[in-house]
């Protein structure tokens, strides 16, 4: 008992003074904490200074990113610093090769920054197993995705996008599944497809955001439609975005962070951070984007989404009556963002504030280079001429094309040309592999028909002259070929789109040049307004709405009605008319009754039935030699067809061209 009492007395003797002097104890603890905070602040500033000195000495922001310093016993010692950007992964989904080409170009630019880079086809990547790794890898992921037919992803990106969509809409993944993944999206599309323009790029951006990933910059969209592209071509759109992306990437490498909560407006932050405007396209945390309802209702940029959250609350439940106010707020933020900053925004195809006073040329420099390599002689800003292989054949005294067999046209005196390289379809069997522009109306600069005809004749004669003295060329045919007597307006594109097509045709006839004009049956009014040509063709590539959509891939939403109206307009023409049927095996050869109905609608004088010509492998089409019918199969098709149209009969055939002519009995 005495021992326990002594212990208690001892403890009491120690604790009582501490309690009586507790103020001094608290002061000592506070002083210690203050000293610790000062040391931490001084150390961080010293690290920053050494990092900045390292950048100045090396001239490379990434070279100093791995070095820091730490004070130990008053001395500075070097140690590894946390890396801001470990590398860049570039994912692409491409059908024609444009996105792949852009990915390689971006990779070269990133390499110049001394950063590791990996280019990945979405078709070779399994997001289910690997995408989650990017949340902790400290890589920046770039997605270059193209929109294909009907707003669908390309074949190589189909599975990736399907997985992403399902994950974004699956509650089991959650809104923070990809938290930590940093990304940027550049979409490739064509604004002439109004309903599906850049759908895949927009969806990819939205799905990543819904899964908690963070944008490092606003999504951008490139436009193949040169008339609407903000920078004149999709290549120029990409270059502008690439420069912005590289600038942002350098900022990340320097360790720049958003100077506030991420809800800055239009790049202007009230805090003391001194980041430039480029770094104001902030990385956003998952919590900023939890209001997915607003995102699905209206496409926004990163800044606009933050504005919407401020209006409606981050986690609040949105009442139906408030949706109008939220959307108005978002739209207002979008307009202000574009007007004040001139930012790239969510779309590169929106109208420029300046509204160009003059229209652009149809042929861009890149397109001019591509067509020139294919042998085109380009005229002005939208026309072209090219020498046909049958012209070369007949110059040597050999056979001519089917037009010579069917209609007596001498191939060596035929000029193949077009006053419009643009087309309203993207046919799977296009023998130009879709290198020509597309459009639904004339939006380009226009050259005068006199100039087009003059330069077409001059270029045609120039190409003929190259055969002077060539072995096998007949002298008499060479002389005859110098004066063109026929013009086939079927080179490429849609010649009837040219606003001065009537004047151009008249000029041809004034020069004693006959005219065969081919149209794709998408411009019924233009067919009705067309002055008489020697022979008017309409391409009938399919006989049902579904097969026409698959084969011609038209730009118009009402393509089928336009198709039918064009055939009706053809029946009203008081001149010689022709249907051109292109047979694609396994695509459109089993629709005989439907073809017979279309023939009854248009009442053409002639029907040319031709097997599709295989033009080689192309990323723009999946046709192969297996889709080319044998001549015997074409003959069988024609015989079956003529049994259904008693007013017509087989008139002629040209086996070399795999073509058969059906003529009306009245001819």
C-alpha cells in the first residue's frame, strides 16, 4: 500500500505542474508546428528554383522534370522528382488511313519533346484488359477517331467504342472507373453528313468523361468538307489542334497544374497562378462531371460543363423545369467562350465570326497533289480532264471502248472530263478511291465555262501530243485525235452540280463536240433544268433503298426520294436517255423485279448493264475480285431482266468491258 501511494504522489507531482503551466506547453507545440511549416515551404521553393534553373540550362522542360532537391542538415542533395508525364499513347481508328497518318505525324512531334510515345490501332487494343492501367501510368492518351457510315465507328475502332459505351452506361463500373486517365480527343468527320458529323469523336469524349477520365484540353473536330472546315481542310484543322496539344503537353511536363478548382471561366483565373491561357484548358476531376444528364442533353466543352455545374450544382438533382435554364446557361457560356477566346471549341466547323467574304476553292493543295499523281490535268479550282486507256488503245490501231461498239464513238477522239470534281455519293466501287471532294450543293468558287472548255481542250491535246512518235501509234489516228469530237462528262464527280452546266454543254455543241453526261440520280431539279445533251445517263446502282444506301453511301438524308424523282425527271426528258446498271456480285444482283419496276418508272431508251470494275485494294472499300461478276453471269442477269421488261431487248455486248446494251424496241 505504501508503494502504491508513493507512485501516485510521484505522478501527481509531475502532472500538476504541467497542468498549471499548460499555456507554455501549448505555445511550445504551436511554435514547433510553425517551424516545421516554414521548413517545408522553404524546401518546396528551393526545389522549384532548381527545377527552373535546370530547364533554363537544358532548354528542355522534360529534362529537368526528373530532378529535385532536398535539404539535409542544411545541404542540398539531388533526388528523383515525381514525373508529371511518363509518355504519350496515341490511339487511332481509321478507315481510309487519314487518322493513322495523323497519328504518325503527332508521334513524330511528341518524340521531338523527348517523350516516349506509342501509336496504337484501336483494333489491336483490348480496353477491357488494358485501359484501366492508364489511370496510374501517368501517360497522356490521345484518341484520333473517324466517323464512318451512318455515324458508326470505323471497323478497327468498333469494338473499342462498343466497350467504352457499355462501360459508361454500366453502373457497376462507376463514375470514377477511369479516374486518373488523362486524355485528348480529335475527331475526323465530314460536315456534309449533317446528322452524323463527328459522332464517334463526340461519343468517345463523352464516354471517357462519364467514366471519370480527365480532359487535358477541349475536344476538337476536323472537317473533310473544305467549304466548312475552319482552316480550309482536315489536314489544316489537325495541324492547328496539334500545335495546341503540344503546347499543353509541354505545360504538363513542367508540372503545371490548374491554379484553382477547375471552374475558371474562359481561361481566366482569379488566383495568383501565372499559367498562360493554354494551360487553362484544365484537367477536371471526376466530381466536376457527375451531372451526366446535362452532358447528354447538350454537347459542351470543359469550360461549359463547369459553368453548368455552377448553375445546377455538382451533385444536385435537376428538376425538369430547370433544364431549360441549365441549357441556356451552357449555350451562353459556349458563345462567350468562342467569341472572347477564339478557342478551338468543340467543333471546328462552326461559322467563323468574320464570315468569309469569298468562297473557297474546291481543290485544296493536298487534293491537287493527290489527283495530279493519279494523272489528272486539273483545270481552275474544280474541273479536270484525263486521258482514257481506250483512247491510247485506239491510237495504236487497237479496239475502242464499249461506246464505240454501242454508239459509234471513236475512242481516240473522245475527251473524258468533268466540270465538277465533287460528288454527292461515296460509292463502294468508286474508281477514284474517294480522293475527290464531296458535297450536296455548290459552295465553292466557280470558274467560267469558257475557261474550263478551253483549258480542257488544251490539256487533252497536250496529253495526245505525248504519243507523237511512239511505237505503234497510227499517224492518221494521231492527227484525228488532235481534234476532239466527243466529250464524256463522266470522269469523276457530279457534273450536273456545276451551276453553269447548261452553258458548258452549249459550248461543247458549238465546237461540234457531242456530249454524254452521267449523273448519280440525286439532283432531280437539275435534271429537269438541264438543256438537251447528246445522251443523258443516270446511274442506277441498286434497286432498293437498303442496297442503294449500302452501295452508293449517299450524303442526302432523303436519298431514296431524290433517286426516284430523278428517274421520273428522266422520263420527262425529250432526248435520248440511258440507265447505267453496275452489277456488284453479292450486293445487288438478286433484285431483278425491283430493277424492272425502276425501268418502268424512268422509261430509258437504253440500259447499259456492266459488271463492276475492280480498282485494286482500298481502305475506302472492302470490295474484292470476288465481287466482280463473270461476263457469263452478266449475260444471265440481262436475259432474266429482259424477260421482265417486254418492251426491251438485248442489242449489243462488249465482252472486254463486261458490258451489255439493252435497247427499247422503239429505237
